[in-house]
C-alpha cells in the first residue's frame, strides 16, 4: 500500500494491496457456480463480523445511504411513526430520508458532541402505550462529530418500556472497526458499507436484518424495486443476484472478512483503540479539544477536533494559537491543512494488514502546511530516476500475480 496515494478523510479508507487486488479480477459469469463461491462466504463472513447467528445479510450495489433506504422501505409503510435523535450530520440525513418517504419522525434534538439520549428514548417509548412507534433509529458512530453511542443502552430503553418497536442501527463507520454485537444488543437492522471498516472501495451497501425485521417485510408498503430484499432472497437461494452484481467488490468483501477474522475481531478493535488514543493524545498536546464531549463517547475510528473560534484574520502561520483560518485533517498520524472550517477530522482507522507489520513509513511523520502552500498530494518518490540495467525488468517480467479469487486460472482460460 505504500505506493498508493494516502487519503486524509474519514472514509473511504486506504486499501491494503491484498484487498485491492482481490477486487481487480477478470469478468466472471455471475450466473455460474463460481459466483456462489464468492457470494456465500462473503455473506457468512459479514455475519461473523456482526456477531449474529440469526440475522440474514443482504449486499446491494450501493453505499451506506442505499442501506438506509433498503432498511426503511422493506420494513415500514407510509405514515408509520419513527423515533430518532439528531446528534450529528448523518443522523440528520437518515431522518431527512425517512421524512421524504412519508414517515412521521419524532425527532429528539441532542447536542452535537453527545451520544444518543437513551433516557429520552425510554421516556417517549413508555408514553406510547398504543405502540404507534414502529422503529427506533440509532447512529452507532456519528462520523461528523466523532461520537460513539451506546446501542446496548438504547435496547435497554426499549425493553424497559416494554415496547415492540424495531431497532435500526447505522454502523457505517463503526462495523468492522469497533465492537458491534447485533445479537446481544437486539438490533433488528444493521447498516454499513464497504468503504470503511471493510477496507474496500465504495460500492456495497451491507444490510443485516433480524427475523423480526424480515417478518415486517410482509406488511411493509413503502415502494421499493432495486432495494427489494424479497428479490434478493429469491436470488440468493440459487447463489445468484436479481441483477448484475459487483463481483469484484464482493470478492474483496469475502477476503476482507477472512482478513479481519484471521487477525481476530478483538485484536482489530484493540488496534483501532490504541491508534485512536494516540490521536487523542496529540490533540491534547496541541491544546485543542475533541467534539466528543466525554471519554465514554469517544469514537475509535474517527475523531472530530474543534479549533478555537477567533474573529481576527489569519496570520502567517496556521499553526499559531487561536488561528482558525485553516482546517487540519489528520488521518493515522498524517496532517494536512485545508481551507477554513471550525472542525477537523482525525481518522484513526488503519487499513493495512497488521499481523505484526509496521504501517507504511509515510504514515509516521506529522507535517503541517499553510493552507496557501499545502501540496495537492503528499510528496512522492521521484518517478524520473532510471534504474541501472541490472535492476530493470524485462517485458515478460512485468506481469503481476493473479488477483485472489476462486479458480482464477481456470476461469481466465489459462492452464
């Protein structure tokens, strides 16, 4: 991965070369048995990452937003009442989607930088004696504010109110990076994407539905076609898709799950926590503050950092105390300046294979550039240097190894 362009955003994340090559594969007949050798292990691997035995996983060619739409359109009907808290941009966007679909959303406003107010959920649910609320929305990890919420506490609120509403959880920037216990927390729908904890390119909406959520599909009346889980279930029965699948991404998902499970999920989560603690220590050393207000809501996959508010114009250096003329973006120990904003994101997610390996060397230095002179991309090794003849490859040596996927040689027509 060291030769790739490192990104300085909360996601998509950098891809390990192993997974990049797994996605880079020749065209495969997705009606052939070979596709089943990719699809079934990928779905099984996701279930293990979610720590669920009873849920079914459905993967659509889309992103996390498509996963939101899949969840609500397959389980709800126009006019259904929904309970949700707004504590960041992504919880706001999910609420907006529900309202556009004709759902009645009861919004609990929470300060950005705080977790979901489980106590308010319990209070509202207890008053709903007619059980008009059909679903509770919860954003596990609010990327915009770097806040992790307690999903187990939301489930306890539902149980304390003795309420039958379904629990829908957005885990786009948490699943596969932080502990997620779908079965234990009583989650009815878990939504994520391929481009964050699974270390893949964008393009897959990953949705897991509990038996309760699947039962709700029988009465759901919101329109759906592309995201109709019933069509996907029928196709899965024959190791197929109801339309053309993203075969390369699904193969990458299979390999990603294998990589995560081989490292051990608890080791993965501990690694993210360790690196996040390093980011948070750097923030304290700079004299800055996280958007997350208390340690119990600190995210281990992305940190949002507040810069001081000042009314004076920028001085010569964006690193001088009190200067907010630039936004500093930190990702895995890398720092870059951007144009004005009051919040900076620090993505502590790592996406290289870490079984005893050190990250690429370019990830260690912390560099700061004035916004007016920030390079468009990090410095790279010169590409003009000519290797000595003894090190130059001959044309027949330039063929790279086959990507990782079932029966690669046979399918491509090679012996």
